[in-house]
C-alpha cells in the first residue's frame, strides 16, 4: 500500500521548511504562476513553461529534461512542479524518466490540481490528439496545497476544478457533495471551499493508496472521463467546434454516466435530472455537445478500454459508483 503525502495549512512558509531537507532543488512552473515560484525561493534554478494542452507533449517533456541536464541535476535532484494539472503531469513525467527517475513534488495552484491532478502519481502527455496516452505512474514525494493560490484563478479554470471536486464526492461522500453544490452555486467563498478541498484530496489519496496502478478500485476515479476525454479529442481534432476545459468535459461525461446508469437500471430514475440541475446551478455544462457517433472512435481508443470493451464508471447513487465493462 502506497503512502500518499498531502500537506496543507502552512502555506509557502511551511513549504520552505519542508524543502530544506533536499540537497538539489529545481523548480519548473507554468509561466502564468511564476509569482508563486518566487515566493518559494529566488535562489533555486527556475524553468518557466507554457502549460497548455497544445504543449502537453513529448517535446515539452524533453525540453524539461534538457534543462535539468544543463543545470547539472543528478540522481539526487528534487524537481518541484508549480502550476495546474498540465504542469504536474509534464514535470512528473520528465522527473520519472530523467536519469531513470529523480524525486519530484507537486505544488498545484489550481482547484483541479489540488483535488485531483496533483494527487496520485499519474503523469503523462497527449499523443496523436489522444489525452494522456503516454505516461507513467510515479508518486511525488508530496503534494503541497496552498489554497490562497485560488484567489486569482480564472473562472474557466475554477469551474474545471469544481467539476472534479463534485466528481470525487459523487464517488464517495454524498454529504460533502451537497455541501459543495451549496457553496459552488452561491458564494464560492474560499474559506468555505478549503475544508471541501481537503476532504476531496483525502478521498483521492485514500483510493490511490489502495490501488496505485489502477487495477481495480482506482478506476472509480475515472467517473465522467470516458466521455470527457472523447469530447476533448473531438475539439482538438475539429478546431473551432468547442472550447471545453478538462473539467467541463468531465462534467458532461458524468451526466452521460448517470443517463447510462438509469438505462441499465443501476440507478433510480431522476438521478441524471438531479445532477443536471446541480451542475447547471454550479455553472457547469451538462449537454453532450457533439454527435455520439463522432465520439465513439476516441472512446474505444481511450486508456480505459480493454478487449474491445470500455471500463465504464456508472453511478448507483450519489456516494456509490461501480465499474462495468461495456
């Protein structure tokens, strides 16, 4: 059983103390959040990258590796990823293959990163327009959550993370789900979100610790992602047709999972209508934007498919999901 280390509550001051135990530290950040890297240190070597889905590829990973080599990073290096999910995926993958693996840690600065992408050790890049097709699972030394970084988060990135927050509670915690809907549909105050972020991070860490390599239990975390990744693939391969963030695409995928759950009589009628109403109140999209026939190719090439079937996460009720091959 892997121990997933999540630390929060002491801000950047606590992180500085945490980093004192490491001999070599190299920081890689999304250039949009370089201010946070400077709050951590002005003396550690820093590489700023363009952390976009378009640049989430092997070229960017090799750029990070070239930079580490030029800085003289050796097997004792610690690489600190500062940014959203794209950043932690890229840096984690680069650290995993540089010199056959050096240590890394995540400082997620987005809501999505703090409740999902920065936790669990999944790293990777997009390939041939397919989401995260190349990558490895390698746990970070720790994930350090500083909630204050969310104060300046652009609305689209906020809602992307909100979808993953709701997803986590649909999987495991119905009471927190209702609390999250209440906060996200009204005030969206950071003080009210902080305990929900901590709860979601704890749930994901607990699931990953019992199934690090996604052979069974961890698959439940893919709720909404079969459709979500297909939507992302479609808009990448059909420029101009959509601009859904990862979380927004997952939100639509969760609704589709609820519809399928009702069709298969796994869930009581009305589940999908409730989720649609809740998600819409939270500012999330709910309608499938592209023809289903156009999305099937991507769904069957998704990493979750095996033996011509898809490991589909379905919802029995809020707080309980199941995985079925379809």
